[in-house]
């Protein structure tokens, strides 16, 4: 994707640049003295949840809330860096009586954003930009941007298949990939010593089957075993996951041990940075299967990461999903994510088509020179 002009990016504000839900939670705990304290993990979906967490909306009807929202740590530096990479717009939805306050806060805290680039309103699907960055899953799913990207938060963890990141650094890496035109696939992408190969693709694409065959054929590969709270996946996915409890997952996540996390069908998934480092230190190359969020996290934290998108005929994808040993709800979620996941091909280093596993493995080995 060679461009003679700058990319354009539309940024959300609440919980992307300014604290909103965490700030409201802190105010609620201060006023009501909850025991145990209210936490951000209790806001596990967008809007009202029908739980004690709904008290946070009380504070969002006060103008002082909008005057005092804290700037998220790292947000100012993030905007400065992004302004050197793309043209920045802001799209933010607030009640009309608070629009002036929101406008003034943005101008004060983020002077790199021109005032005529600050757009008020909830119809983010009407914004014509290359990239949308938002924590609202509904905004990402309805966006007409070429690259709608989700910032992972507890209230959007059910999102699957769509471009998503865990933090600012991963987003900047993804913008770099988009700007450099990674959609133009390389004929050969040799794997260096200490390299990492990550297979990405929709459910049913055959990526796990390909990974298993690569491990058999290429002695220099060692698989990265990730962690999940889903026992069924551990039993089904042939040694790609360790089972841990929800409490243990939260503990190692809060400790910063996981470089990527995601949620699918009410279960947590994540990978340890130390596990990757140990494989590389042993002289092996890492082979793993991840969603696009995990792949971008790898590219952010490690050099020499090659992303391979596994593509399969849609009818074969649907058939493979329907034949999976999982719940009807799980199958429905996987089917619904097919279209969203197909967009991820554009940001992977290259694509391999799955028609026959051995042929797909052969093509990958040729590309990687292994």
C-alpha cells in the first residue's frame, strides 16, 4: 500500500486518552465505601450491567467529572508519537451540555490535535479515515475505516477476530505495519536465528494442524504454550495451552507476566513473555498460533516476528467450525467472526492458503527457508 499522503487516524477519548470508567469507579468507592471495593473487572460489558457497578453512571452526570478526568498514563506521549506518523482526528460522544468542557480538555492536554480535527458525536461510522482507534466494540464493528482497531478493555473482552491491541505501543506498531504496506506480501521472508513465527487465521482455517506438522518437520521450532482458563480448550487443542484458574490468570496478568491477553467465550487466554525468552535462549525458533491481537503484541515486544495468515475457502471454514467439538454458542461466535477476521490478512507478512496441510506446510517452509 504505497501512499503519497499521510494516513489519517480517528481517536476516541473516554478510556483511550482520558480515564472514564476507572475514574468513575474510584469516585464510587470513595463515596460509598464498597466492601470489597468496586473494580474495573466488574464492568464486563458496554453500558449498564444490572450490578452494583451501574453506580458509576451517577458521576457522569456531573460537569466536574468532565473537568477532572485524569489523562491516562502515557497518553500525551502516545499522541505526540502518533502525530508524527498520521494525521489525527478526535471523535468523541458526550452530552451537548458537556461538549465545551470536552473540547477545552482536548485542546489543553493534546495540543498536537488541531481544533478543527475535534469532532463531536456518536456516529463514528460516518467518519472517513484510514484508522479508527476506540474501546467501544460497537464503534469498531460499525466503522467504515479501512482499519478499525479495538483497544482491549474489560468491557470489550468478548470481541473476537477483529484487529485489537492491549496498549499504545502495540497500536503504534500496527500503524507502522499499515504505513509500510505489509499487505504487499514478500516472495520470501527468511527466518533468522531467534525468530518467531505466528500463525493467524479464522477458526477452522487449519492453522493448528499446520503448526503441528511444522513442529514435526522442522527441528528448530519449539511451540509456545499459552495459558487459558478453559479446560475444554486444553483437552481439545493438543498441548497448546496450560490450564490455570481465573484467580491465577488475574494474578499473573496483574503482575505483568503476560505480554498479551484476550477473552473468548467467557474464558481468558494469554502468553508469558518469559516463556518466549526461554525458547529463544535455548537456540530454538518460536512457533505459535494466536489471534491478531497476540500477533501484534509479539511484534511489539520481540524482533524477528513473522506473521502468517492462514486462508481457507469460506465454505470449508464453516464446515470445519460446525464439525468442532464445542458448544452451539461457541460455534455461532466463531461463524460470526469469519468476516472480521478476514481483514487481518492485510496486516500479516504473508498468506498461505490451506487446501492441503502438507502443501501449506511446504509453502511456508519455502518462504521461511527452513
